[in-house]
C-alpha cells in the first residue's frame, strides 16, 4: 500500500518507538484490564510491535503485562466488562493464542471465569443493559470467541448454551416496530431521554453485528436469523436517500424528536460502524444487495473530509483520524475499491498532523466534551489512546491488516 504523503518511514518508526517506551513506563499505572480500555489492549500493541520488528523484547513486555493482569484477578480484581475488564482480557488471550503470538492453555485459564462472566451477562441483560462496551453483548462477544477457539467439546456446549440464553433474552426484550425490531436504551442520562441508539459502540449496530457473527455458527443460526433480519431491517430503514446529507444515518431515534442526519465520522457513532455491520450481515446472510449497500455507505463517508462534515478533532481510534483510516484500510482490503485506499491515506495524513501536543503522549491527546466544555486528555489504551494509534500505524504499514481489530467489531 502506498504510504501517506505527510509521513515517512522515519516518522512512523519514531512514533512506534515512542509509544513502546511510554507503555513500558506507564503500563503499571493502568488500573483496568480490558482490551479496549486497559492492560489487555496495551499488551496487544506490544505483541504486534514485536512481530513487526521481528524482535522479542516488546512481546516480552506484553507477556509481563498479561501475567500482571492475571495476577490482578487472583488478587481480587473483579470488574467484568469487555471494554474495561475480565471479558476483554479473556478475548485478548484467545486472540493471542489464535494468532500464535502466545503459547497458553486458555481452556484451563479461562474456563474458571465462565460462571462469573455468565452471571454478569445475565444480570445486565435482565436490566436491559445490552451495551457492547459495558454490557451483555460484550460478554456474548467474548463467549462467541471462546466457542470458536476452545478445544473441549464440553466447553463448546457450555458456550452454545450461554449464547442461546442471551439470544432468548434479546428476543424477549426486543421492541417491535413497523419496520422491524430494536432495543431501547437511555440516550441522554441527564435528560432521561430514551430511544433507540443506532451506534456500534453502545447501540443497535453492535447488536446486529454480533447477531451476524452468531448467525455464522450453524448450531445457533436458526435462533439468530429472525433477530438478525428484523433488527437489520429497522437499522437500514433509517438510511436517507439524500446524498447531500452530512451522514446517511442518524445517531439515534428518539420519540417526539426530529431525526438528525449529522452523526460524526467515527468508529463509535455514525455511518462507518453501520457500514461495517451491514457488511458483516451481508457475509453471514450471503446477500449481495446488502454488500452493495455497505459499499454505498462507505462511498458516501469517503467524501466527508472537512471539519464541518467529519467532526473529527483528534487522532484516536474511537472518534478520531486513525480510527477512520483504519476502517477505510479494512474496507479497501475487503473490496479493493481504490477510493477506500485513497481515503485511508487521506485520514492517515490527517492523523500524522495531529501529533503536535507538547504535553501529549507521543504528541497525541484525545478530545472529549464534558459538561459542554472541550477537554483534552492523555490516554494510553487501545480505544482512545496511544496503544490503538500504534496498532493502527502497524496495520497501515503492513501488506494486509491484522485481525486484532475484531475486538472493535471491524474484522
């Protein structure tokens, strides 16, 4: 792949080396264990950086971080979620083993956590907390990974049972709509506004994405199929036909509230996550029309390059330029559409230019809105910080993208 115009090999090598040194210095201060926000995601960077350099030293640091994380659980760490906690660490262990980056008996290590994570999943789904990052779908995503990777027949049966129970709860909690089904959640806590969140991070797109993956498992297909098709119908119903709209999809649907087609260009909310989800559904359902719809979504998103249309302010994977470049890089390798390659290059250029914060980590800080005020923070993790930036750079420099981005529901 042609590299971005602003950066060169020396720039990328410097940034990766800086991120590596910062992680060595700062990783012990990280309190969480999850893959998106925590030690597991930081360790992922170390393993892939070591592979990229063909050097065992970074991977050794990654191994130390993993060992320390397991020790934390033995010392009483019990935060369960995929984003911040044990489910995300478990996913990472399975991924590292699957990619032959670590030699570990996950059936022995992880099966002892099953009852705890299953109980957490059921407790959340009973309360309607289906959130991918912090709720029931995240646990289901982890159990689906275990189902595919375990070598034991008894554990396969266990994970099938867990997932079937989650599907049953999703079926029970689904709200019928004229255009399909959806799941209600709190949209704005301060205003007690409830409705249907369409996002990949916290909403309907993550459920549809998860269902598409479950649908690919033969033993679960019959239960997943109607949920997948009806929820996808609801999601795609809100795609606008007006090509001059900022976005093709709103961020959410709320009662007695105008629908706004100005969602951000990002992994977390908006068209890119819905495009990825539509593509996964197309593969699972073997539907060429859905595949064409996914490409149309990406083609529209590729045109959003000015601040008033992208709303991008920082470089993070979650809502920044590296995340957008990462997604278009993946879209290019899926479709070989040169527009997506050119768009990935464009956003890589933008991300490179954002390394200007003198008080940042490797020059980067992450943008947030808190109580209506703009804030900039230093973050180390995968989703919002430098570990994810480093992983995105490694993928960009590689001939083909790696599959660590499955943790983001991308691959």
